[in-house]
């Protein structure tokens, strides 16, 4: 397998998966925890932690070429416990899908369609995702490549239009560090990098076994997401200021709302940005949806995927309609973080330990 | 057959899309400006003036009949803003839409009674209001201001906002104060000034500014246009204007310098545990108007005298505004921002007692002018 031909779709897969709601809500979350103008350093630290974690996951998957986490779990820890682990991982992917699309629905409801019921917004998204996922991984990768330039263009446009609103005094002092606060911030910035754990799922169809190409793929994906996040943090802090970030629900959109050119016509850029951003949510949803479906199918050995597909769609939809309001939604985010710890660190660690025990056999 | 049906069905997606939330643009009542007044009556405390666009009276449009006023003000009373907005629907068939709102005018009495924080919280919470809406304060009634016929623009609300765009023309004009900036100042807990708007011979005129205290978030004082000039020199907002020198204190010998470039740096420094602020003003100017006959601009050193006097004028302006601010114990001079940037350790320790520190803060002012020219011709 040649590395160059195959690494680009995978890099795009990772970037599209990682960028999601974080870009809109993370600045507020981090501002409440860190609360100093150089809090973008937390993002870089978070990316670093995520990269280490990703490499660790790769070390596990490297031992089992062309197998997903769903395949190796039953092999390593026994059929039933393995299936339980699979189900936990599936629960995680479903929960994260539900969380991101509900956040999206809240934003769409606030800024775009205030009379359309959330159920309809979510249904449209889930149905189209259901269709995309049913066509298989190669098509998903193609789809992501198709929309990736649009996403990048929208981010670039927002950056260019916002630059003139930046007030440098908001970003200073840069070098006055309060290390402990920055480290506390890592706890939240780290979660905005989740998405790389789908390496455990992608490895089923792509031979990801050599150190060099995989480190390259992970480095480029997490690195470029980190660059985008840091850029948006600097824009957010520069345009809105730290104290303001703490009280704005969706800072990035408010930042887009601050764009105005004198005269009459160029206003309301936030609507345009939202269209691009919804695509990033859709790509994230697709990746997790696919992982969930694959997981369920591998666990229960189902032949016909359509039924499972519909079931997972229904589950995601129902789960996403569960929170009654935005405060409740954000509080679910904390529970989701615990679940992420399990899926990202506990499960790989457990499997890794067991792989040593039986390592010689496999 | 089955394939054909599928294609047909998917084509329907294109043709049958409907817009759940669509609002026809001609059915919207676009609002350009809001004026907020205080009634003081028990039941309906506030009065709100909405400036609607009347599209049919806009000249140049196809249906437009020239001559009519392109805006209509509707003033209604109520005890909260949302209620008043909804009450508009009892009198006009077009629902008000605030996405293109330009200016909001507060009357002085309103800001004496209610903290600004609570007055603007509704506007910040609602997604229709942009962060770029300009804010003004007036000593007149806000409804009256919005009713004045504008000079060049079509709407008074637009005219007001555009006036603040002249901040590079005159020292007396402050840059637009936007909703977003007010919100920033309030969350930071800083005092600030709101541009004042008034009426002069039936025309809208920018005046000084109203000072909002960070303690009460109500209006506590006023700045004159001359004091605005001093404030702009301190906060590094000068981008144009003039410095008038009355030489030898007589009217005949005056000279006017045009500001080409200006920059101010605020340097808080620590000396033996005592904070001092060094203000360094640098500016490049050009001789614009000269009433002195004897001056020979072709001989070297002609500018020395002008330079010194100009520096003195600006230094006095700055000293004056700093004295006022320190007497009021309100830091709208952005000294706190620069202290937190340049002396973060000190700031972290002392920011709670900043008012006290600020009021006794020693400030040194250093004005440095360069005269770059005298124009195209010197007839004297």
C-alpha cells in the first residue's frame, strides 16, 4: 500500500470528525475555567495530550492489522466481556452523536429557524446521515473529501472578515502565565480533540500498521485542527475579550455577528458561517454513526444492516431530544466527558494490557 | 420503472421544498433606530420609540414616490421592552425586525434611574440585535432626537451612527460605541463614556459624552467636547483633527495645526512598590492655518515655537481630563487595562482596590510633536 495515496482521505476523515461543536462552544468553556488571555496555550497542550493518546491507541491497533476494536475486544478479554466493551464503545459513539446534533439544533433554533421544531431539524439530519452511512465507508470518505474544501473555505472567510475586529489589548499579557489554570483548561480542550479514537474503527478497512505513515496522519490531523482551534481562540478573545466570552453562549457565532462593513449590505455573515458549520456537524455525525453501526453489527453478527441502521438512527434521535433545554444539554456534556475517558483511555488500556498476556498467541 | 419512480421522487425534493420559517421581506417592519425614554409613571415606566422604514417613500425605488418621509416613528409606553415591542403589533401590521438596527438612544433620565446593564440585557439576549448597534445618550428626549430630519442620510438613526464615523476628522468626535463594546466594558467592570447626541438649530449634533460609572452602571457625569479631545489623546484614539494655538494669548496671532498622525502609549511602571503611569504622546502635525505675519517658514527652526506651544495645549487638555477622572475615581482612561497588561503581577494583587489606587496615581505626561510641513504655499 502506498502511503501518499491513502493518507489524504484518512487525514480528511479525522479532521472532519474532530471539528464539531467545539469550535462554537469551546471558547466559553475554556474561558470559564482558565480566564486569562493566553488560554489558547491550553488548546496546544490539549492537542499534545490527544496526540499522545492517539499514538497509544495506535500501538494497540498496530498489533492487529485490518481489525477493528470490535473484533479484538472479544478475542482478548473473552466473548462476553468483549461484547460488553463493544457496547460501551457503541454507547459512547451514540451519546456523542446525540450531543453534537442537539447542540446544532439549539443553534439552528436560535439563529436560523426559530419556528421549525427541533425534531424536524434533527430528523432531516439523521435521515440523510442514515442514507450516507448505509452506502459504506468508501462513500463516506468520498463525501468527506467533497465537503472538506467548503468547510475550510468557510473558516478562512470568517477569519479574514474578523481580523479587523481584533483588539490586541484583549490578547495581552501573553507571557504572564498561571500554569495551574492553564493545566485545568486542558481537561476541557482535550475533549474537543476527540475523534481520533475512530482510528480503532478505521483500522478495519485500512492497513494502518507502520509507525511512520500513521504518526504522520495523526500528527497532521490533530495538528491542523489545533491550528484552526488556536486561530479561532485568538479571534474570539481578540474580538470579544475574556470576560465577555464567559457570558456568551455561542461565542464564535457572536463573533461572526460582530462583522459589519460600513454601508448597508454586508451584514449577517453569521448565517453564511452557520451553513458551513452545519456541514462540519454532519461530517462528525457521519463518522460516529458509522462507528456505532459497525460496532453493533460486529457485536451481534447481523447480516442485514438496514434494520440496525434505522435502530441506531432512532436511538440517536431519541437521545438528542432528551434534554429539555440548553442548560441541561450542557450539563449532559460533563457526563459525556466521563464516557469519553472510558472509551478513549480505559478501554484501549485494558485491551493493551490483555494483548500482552495473550500477545504471543496472536 | 422503479428507477424512474426513484428519480421522480428525488426530483420532488427540489421542487417541494418549502420554507417553514419564511418571512416575506416586504411584510417586515425594518427598524433603523430605537429611542428609550423614562416616563416615571407608576405603571408604564419606559417609553420606546421605534423608527420604522417606510419602503414606499424611499426615493429611487421603483414604487417610490418622492417627497414622503422614508421613516415613521412609533412611540409606545410599557413597563418592559419586550412588552412594548409586542405592543407595536397592535398598531402596525408589520412585525418589527431588528436585524438591521443602527442606533439606540438613551435619555439621561433613564440612565439616572436604571443601571445600563439591565437596560441592555434584553438587547444582548435576543439574537436579532447585532453587536454593532451604536449607542448614544441624550439630554433631550430620545423620541425627539429620532424625529429630527436628517441632513444627508435618509434616516436619523443612520445619520447618528455615520456621524461617529467622523472620528478621524475632529478631536471632538468619539468612535462609534457599539453594543458589543458596552457589553465588554460591563463584563470587565470598567467605567466608560457614551457619546452624547443633541439638537442644534433643528439638526442632529454630536456633543460630548456621558460617563457611566462601573459601580452603579448609571450616568454620573458629563464630558464636554474639549474633554473628549483630552480623553482621545489618552486612549490613543486620535486619528485626525486639529490643535489650535493662541500665540501670545491674543486672537490675532493664532495658528492651527492639523494632526497627520498620532499615537499614545500608556506605560505603567513600578518604582519602590509605587505604581506610576507614564503617558507618551507622539504626533506629527502640519501647519494648516496661520495668522502670524512675521513667521518665515523657509528659515530653519521656524517650527520650534509652534511645537512647544502645541505640546503645551495638548498636555493641558490631557491633564484636565485625568484630573476629572481621578476626582471622580472612575477609570475610563483604560489605565487599568494597561496595568493588567504591563504589570500583571501587581494587577492581580491590587485590582480590587483599583479605584483608590487610580485616584492617587501619579501620572507623567510627555507630549512630543513633530511639525512636518506648512502646506503647498506660504503667502505670509
